[in-house]
C-alpha cells in the first residue's frame, strides 16, 4: 500500500514535510511490522524472556481467565475452515456491535485485530506538526509513539489530583488547532475514571475539526458508562474497543473502532487485509454471552479489593483503581522493585516517566495475587 498523489497533497496541506511523508509511507506500507504499530507492541515494554515455568505474570494487563468456554469452542470449530477467507465472520462481529450499541448501521463499526491499530491510524488521520495529539500523563503510550514517528506534536497533560483526565487543561494545551484528544477510560496505567460528563464537556467545547477518541479497553471491567451514545448522535467522537481485556482474548486479536462513517473512512485508508477467523468467531461468541461481563467484572473486582486491603494493611500507597491494573508508590525508583520482584518469580508492570516511583501491577488470579503479596512484602522490607 502506498500514498496516492492526493493523499500526499492532503498530508502536505496539514503541515507535514516531504521527510514526514517518507515515514508515513513506511508506516502505511509496513503496517504491523513497525515496532510500535500493533497492540502487542506496547506489551513489548513488559516483555520478559527466559521466564520460569512457575513465574507469576501480572505485568501486561492480560486477563488470566482467557477466552470464555464458548469463545474457545467457536475458535476451535472454525479452524477446519481456515483455508477460506470467510469475511462474513468479521461482518457478524460488526453486526453484533451495531445492534448492542444502538447504532444506525454497521458503517459506524470497523473491526480490527485489537484496538491499537485504529489508535495509530487516528494519529495519522487527525494529527500533524500543526495539529497536536493531546493526552493524559501518565497514559497509554501507543498514540504518542505514533505521533513522534510521523513528526506530529504530543501534548502531555498531567492527571488531576484525583487521577482524572484534566479535560479543561487538555483543551487549553491543544489550542485552536488541536487534532486528536485521547482519553483512555479507565486510564492505563492508573485504572482511574474520568466522569462521562467531563468527556461530554470536552466534546462540546473542543475546536471545530478536532476529534475526541475514547479508548474503552477497560470500561467493561469498571461500571462506567460507555460513550457510544455520542457516536450514535454523530458527534466528533471515535470509541475504541478491544476483546483483549474482559474477554481474555489478547492472543486471539479482535477489536473495533466505533465512529461516524466519515471519520472511520479516514482511518480505513491506512490498513487493509483479512482478519483472523478464529478471533472473529471467538469475538462473536463472547458478545453473545450476556452473563460473561458481569461475572468477570465481579471476579476481577473481588481479587482487586482483596489486594487493596492487603496494601492498606501494610500501609503501602496505591492509586484506587476500578480496572484490572493499579499503581503502587514504592517510594524509590520503580525499576529497583521490578528487578527484585523478578528474583521472587513475580513479574509486574513497567514504570512511567511521569511517576518514576510508581509501578503498575495487573490484577491476576486470586492465587497469583497471594504470591504477589508474599513477594511484595519481602521486597519492600
């Protein structure tokens, strides 16, 4: 895939240079082979090698429950038809999402292998050297990496004292030429919520032509309201969904961008290709299980609450998350604790530059979190 003459003109009109075009063309051509382009690329920051067989892996916000039984059966059943493209399986996922989110048509839904691809493509479509990306700090780094690669500016805005996205500060930072406002809600890595009313305020007050992207990767785990109603009202909003978290399908690859058709069309030119039918079949099966989300939300919430009670008992300072990850202030360079925990065969998440003394921990199974507690008390002593 290459940039057409018209696409090159459009990029130049948005403030990109000829040198920028070379990188953009490389990104479009290389697709998922670029070092930051796919969803697992950011997990590479949490990648570990030579992991002991009995290690506890609570470092990459994966769901240890894995796919539901129905999703596993659907994926296994369709493997025999793996010699066919079976585009209809992707259409099924789009139709289910359209119906469940109350959208006018499936043109409001575009299916992807995860949600980071449309995030990167939104950076390509809506930002430039003159139209910045605006996001919270600390926040999920994928969009910022894509912006840096193509030469677009990124405005990092600190979270509020109670860990919300500071939407008014984000609006001010973006200025009149803001390109893309990115809000992960609940936020990664803090696991904290920005109220829907504040997202709605940003949508109502943002500059004309800018886009608000709400990443709902973790929203199912909390009880926060979704934002697809803003899409249904044809607002300048794109919502991201992934099946990697609550549905436990990080390795099966399924996700979606939900937005007004003209906005999704701007993303569509930056990727093409068949989606894995195993992931599509598992996604359809997952969406068809009405009890799956509340059951898993309760399981994750119970383990998270038990872990928070442990942290409170030992007077460890942590951020009160509603997601499947949380941040702990270890009162020293976080990398020191990561290394010490690995010696105990417990692998926790990475450190963000904005919070150098905090480490991110994924909520694992009850047994895994008991092992985390034992190791953490020993290391922090």
